[in-house]
């Protein structure tokens, strides 16, 4: 069994979950926060050592200002509450994406929890905040210049390849998330809205991942190559 998975999650469906219950959208985001906590607690026992969660994309700034402000406040309070929990469970938390556009409170909360949880070794939780994969790739290219190879780009991104990507909420697209890192990721799309996603759903997703055969462009195990072709039989079949 593979012992060190990188799981990426696009946590989609918070707003629809709330609307189905006649609740404001921010109530769905708060429920989504609780879902993330459940998944983080369950992940290490399933062999997941890195978990990258899409919390806020660079395109999410287009949402109504009240929703964006509520999300930023939720982020700040969530991080403040989770520092002790992360320490207790050996979780290292870091953020990827831009920070210069975040409110001061959210930026300080990120800095604080990164410093406090630096020694966590059981799970590396990465929150993608104000994140765009295209922007990250452009930044890497600008830093490297010249003619960098694949390894140089990967090193510059400082982001491991994704093994399994899960998107909840029924949509089937990557939405500018970890495009380079997902080159050979197994993709799993589920109708389950993110607030309803929990340890049972995660266990099923990982089980499905382990049933898949990852070839990375090669041949299945036990297949040595293309069998030899009898030229005469091919000519006869054409005749």
C-alpha cells in the first residue's frame, strides 16, 4: 500500500448546500469549515501525508463584497481556533497563493499558524488562498528564465505532484488549481456537496484511487510490449 499520498480537494458546493436549506451562503462556508476539519483528522490514517485544499481562488474576488468579507473573517477565526488542534494532531499548516491582497487579520493569522505548526510531521495541510495555478506557473517562469527543465519548474513551485484530486459538488473541471501538479493525478468527481463530505466519503475515494492502475504513460504491469506481427498474414488478410 502506498504510504505517502498527496490529496488535493476542490471544496465545492458550500453555497448550494446553504441555499437548499434556506440558509445564507456564509452558513454553507461555515459548514464547509467543519467538513475540512473532519477530513484533516481522517486523512493520516488513510496514508495521506499532504493535503492541499482549495479555500479561495484568485477569481473568487469577483464574488459579492459581503461574501468575500465573510470568507476572510471566517478564515481568520478558523486559523486562530485550529492552531492548538494542529499542534495536538501533528499537523503542519501552510498557505499557498498571494498574500498581499488579504486583509491584515487574515495575513497575520496565516503567519502565526505557520510558525506555530512548523514541526508537524503527521500531515502537511496546505490551504490555497488567493491562489491561481496559472499565476504560480508564470511566477516560476519569470524566476527561472532561460530554458528551465521540468524538474526546475517543479522545484520552483515547491509543490509535490498530486496523486488524487477530488472535486465535490458535481462540477468536473480543475478551475485553475494545481495544473502542473495534476499532470498525472487521478481525478474523482462527486455529486456530494462539500459540507456533506466526511471520513466515510474520503475512505471510499481513497479506496477507488487504490483500485486504479497508474501507468504514467507506460504499459500495464506484466505487459512487455507490442507482440510481433506476421507480415504475410497481414498481406493475406488484405487480399
